[in-house]
């Protein structure tokens, strides 16, 4: 069984969409620092934030985040 730590594909999906951290932050209604800390695994997003990021990027939460094994 995995250790339950959250992994993130946020940076890869964001860059594939051609967005900077600041642009994604502005569209999602959060700060650039929030995007940075989520991408670097410092901050685990709330369910609401994960859903908002997925909606903003036109994808699913599962495409952005996963449990590390």
C-alpha cells in the first residue's frame, strides 16, 4: 500500500497549456505562490482548489494529482 503522499502533474499540465504560474494563478483566483507551492509539493491543495485548478486547465483532478506509491 502507498504512503498516501500526494504527487502532482500540475507543472507539466500547466506548461503544456502554455501558461505561466502567474497566468494560472490569475485564472484560478489564487496567488502565484500558491501555484508554486503546490507544484513543488510544499502545499497540498484543498479539494476545492484541486477542482478549481482542474476546471481552469480543462482536465480532471486525477490528471493533476495522484497518490505516490
